[in-house]
C-alpha cells in the first residue's frame, strides 16, 4: 500500500472554492498516474462547518483498494490531499499536477509504503492543523460485507466525536490492472473534520484504515474504539501530524458565520 500526502498553504481562495476545478483535478489525477477509478468523483461543498472558518470543498474518488481525497479550506487558504493505492504510482507527477492546479506558497509532501511507515513527525496540537491516524490490520475479522460495513461507518463518527457530512459510501471493486486482480471492499465517509476510510483485501484479510481530522482528539480513546470496531490479529498503528506549516489557525470569520445564521432569530417564537 502506497500512501501519499500533500499539504498546501497560502494559495488562491477562489481556486479552493472552484467546484469545476476541484472536480477536474479529482477526476483526472488517477488517470494521469495510471490508477483505475472505481466511481465518479463526489464533491461536498460546505460553508458552515462546526468551526466557523472551516469552509471549503471535500472531494473523493475510490480506487480498487485505495482512494483520492482532497479537502480545501478556502478561508484558511490551505488544502490537504491523500492518495492511497495498493501499487506504485509516480509521486513526482502527482506533485506537479496538483501544484499546477492549486498553486500555493509552501507544501509538505510525504509518502510511505507498507510495511515502512511514514517518517516520525512530532505532533504539536497547538501548532499543527490536525492528526492523521493510520491502522494496518492483519488477520482482519471485522465486517466484510457491504451492509455490515455501511452500518459500522454510519455509526462510527458519533462514537469517536466526529461530525458526518454524508452517509457512508461502500463499494466492492477489483483491481483489473493489478498483477493479481485483487478484490476489495472499501468504505468512505466525509466528516466536517475531514475523512474516514477503510480498504479490505478480501482474499488476504488485510485492511488499511485511516482517519484525518482538522481537530485534535483523544488519541487513546479513539484508537480503542477503532480497534474494537475493526478487530484483527495484529494492528500496526501510526499517528502523524498534518499541516505542520500552518502554525496559527485563522479565526476572523466568526462575525460572517454569525450573519449567515441571523435569519434564525427572526422566526416566530
């Protein structure tokens, strides 16, 4: 499994809110990298997040055994890309294409291939954007049918104090272009905090789970809930920090956020 991340800071707010541009990027990038999409792109604009300044677009496309997600935060002028695939792709091509579509002042790029983890990066809740929790599960024995996985993902966000902005998307797919034609069961749900995803190799009973959040959480409590929800013979856990270049979150949008809800006060008692 190859997991690539790109965090961009200091870009053009109008581009981060451009639905057509975001759709084009999420649709075209897998094809440019020789990866096979298993669905058309799905975009979810949101303008009144749990935090007033968390507005932008979340987009994703599932691949056989992987996914591409893009979260733009237009007011905060940053974005976060995750590309997960069971086989190699050209990371340099991904960098060039993304930064051409969404140019920024600074980027952070990381890649990791199972079983080699991401480089250890200290997590600083007061400075970073948010945590990304990764689980490699060997001997996976949790839900392995579409109904069971949907039910699990439908109930998971409130169990770990996250805020869903869509119902779960669950998909079976086959990597026809891969060397062994592996069959996968995948699930994705977008949360106001970013995303939750899992990919299960049905033949080998291995699973890869990740949750990215733009708010810090009680890691021990969330990890305990996830290990119970996704049981297996062995869990390899890694916590990485995203948005190390962000430093100070902008919070000037609170008055604007209040204005968008002003109509609520005019309702009859």
